[in-house]
């Protein structure tokens, strides 16, 4: 059974930093492109960053230069280092696999990030 456990969120002031982690219980983790998503209150979930199985990353424009996604295949874990945080980054953050064949797996509980002074 696929399971994602996100952690590392919290309340941070504008300009601050957080590091999110996502532990994945998923077979063959190392072959999947993984993604970090976020969902702000009243908005649709959006894909924020992706990392391929070889470590290539992509980001949406609003987080480029501020967020860095990485992975540790030995630990079945992906990370999202977030810096220069803005109030508009406030959301619940989730991770999931990105597979055009299998689609996303069941969503985890996410981790809340709140950026506020």
C-alpha cells in the first residue's frame, strides 16, 4: 500500500525558511518522478516542484530561486527547502509520485505551512 507522510511545516514569518520532508512507502521509489504540491484554502491543489529519478528539478515560476527540491532514494524521501517565504506560500503541502500510467497514489495528510507576521 502506497503511503506518503509529510512533515516539517509550521508557522514562519515572511522571509523565513522551512524544510519539508516526505517519507514515501512505495515500491520502486527510485524510478518515479516525484512532486511537491500545495493547496491553499479555497483553491485547487497545484504542482509546485518536481524531481526526476535522476535528480532533475523543475519549479513553478513563483517559487523559482526560493525553493529547492531534492531526494534521497536510499531513504525513500523527498525534501523541499523553502526560503524567502511569502504569505502567498501559505498552504498545505503534499508530495506524490508523478506517473502518466499509474496516476497519483493516495494522498497523505500533508503538512501545513503558514507564513505570517
